[in-house]
C-alpha cells in the first residue's frame, strides 16, 4: 500500500544527513551545542503556570472544546488586538488555533483548488510549501534578497502569475532572516491582492520578539480584512511552545473558510489552555518584555562575537535568530556539516528554507550567554 501522490510530492527532509551526524556525535559522547532549533530554552513564566493550575482544576474546562474558540479566549484576542495594534476585531473575525502551524497548514485546504498558485517567500518556513502541496496547489517561490531588505519584489511577479494566485504568504518579522516590513510594503501587497483577488496570509509568530520598533499589523490598513488573515502564536512571545495555542484574525469569510476545515479535522484546543492563554494575553506584558529583552541581549552578544571573527551577520531586528552569510564559496549544507564536525555545533543551513537561502546559515538564540561565548570560542576552530 502506497501513500498518495500529494504526500509523495512533499520535498525531502533536507537535513537528514546532518541530523544523522548530530545523533551519531551525541551517541559518541561529544558535547554538542544545538543552535539549530527555535525552541525557547527557558520555561513558561511561573505566573502563567500558576494560572493554568487554577484553570485545569475547573470541571467545566474538561469537555470537548467544540467551536472556533471559547468566548473567554476570543474576547481576550479582541482586546489584545485593540491594545497592541488599535485594530477592532469581532467575534466572527477570530478563532483559536492549536498553535499557528495548525492554521498555516490548514488554510490551503480551505481555499485552494487543484492547480491554484500559492506565492511563498524563499527562504521561508517549510510549512507554507507542504500545506500547499497537500491541498493540491502549486507553490511558486518569491525570492527574498538582501538587496531588497529581504522583501519580495512584488512588481517583478508577472500578471499571469497573479491571475492564478489564490494565496500569498508573508512572514514579518521574518524567519529566518529577521527582516521587518513596514506600512509602505504592506500597502503595495494589499493593492495586488485587491487587483487580482487573492488572500494575503501574514504569519506573525514573532510579532512581539522585536528589538527596536514594534511591528505593525496588516489589518491596520483600511479594507485589509477583505483579503488578509494573520496568524499569531503564544509560543515565542511567552515561552509556550509546548502548549500549542495561537489564533487567527482576519476577514469573516477567511475565518469561516479556515473554520470549516478545522471543524471537520479536530476538536480544538483544551479549554483550560485557552483560559490561561486568554489571561496571559491580558496580563503578561511584563513577561513578554523580559523575553524580548533577553533575545535582544543574546542577539547583540552573538553578533558582536561573530563579526569580530569576520562573519557577515545581517543586523538582527527581531525573532530568535541570526541570519549569517556562509564564508568563502561553500554551500550552506557543506558549511554546517563542517561546523558540526570541527566545532561540535549545530546550526541550520539556509538551503533548508529554500534555494535563495543557500548562501546563508541560521543561528537560534536559544542558549544562555555563557553558551554563546562557548560557541564563539568553538567557531574559531573551524578552518575556513
């Protein structure tokens, strides 16, 4: 019995050889520093855990969480969007997600017909491509280049491509490049969406991990709800990756489409988690600020050390990552294999995010500064 052709069309796991080497090194007793995964190294703040203890003890929270989110959670999302972005959201314009990835990978199932084009940032999160392929869509890359500040060149996309486009994925603050986008770019993107009638899906899990200017929401623009859906996550903002809770906000038709898929695919997020997530959105700005400051400090320390060794590091503006040029003429996978072999460090090759990323590698800022210093010392051993 074989899997279906859509699953067969998924790109291969490009990190498999590097992952095998990492596991073999660990099995051999080598002290491997893992800077490859964007999973916060510190636990969920204690006040959030304390609130969950109370929520999980309520018998009413132990039934099926049927629907698009509890009233408590959706009200908190509406208040947070108003407080954070001055965007008014109604009950029918928001829904709870089992983490942002849940919404990202299910959205194509709601709106794509076979052969519809999805414009995907390259480099970009692999889930945009896998969700498109599973839904029968056609992924087309939008190269993100340093000369354009890692924004796609929207004017360079042919009209005949736009005419077949159903979804355009954006992701700012950007993983893996840490680039930011401003109002002028968003206005340009919205103008194309309005002209050619497609959806802009803005993936915003790093909206609160910024180092200087707070990012804006596309929904701040007049008329954006007709074409824009945004995905937010509790994971990075509050160190809640394992809780699997996030939310989508946008036009009612877009939320309804996503909701129809999810209502037929799952039963939602545990209500006690929704209740604690709601409390967190309204009461944990201080914790979010401390987490943001931590990543900024780590980014500055790592950037300074790498530049002192001659690495070209893109100025970090946001997220949990540094985006670094591969030195010399090496490809990203070759370089990252070399770093593992010679320095016992795991970093992520840019090729894993798309062809446009092959001259870069990504470092996750998910270790304490003493380990950053250790990593910098080890990197000096790499023969370039």
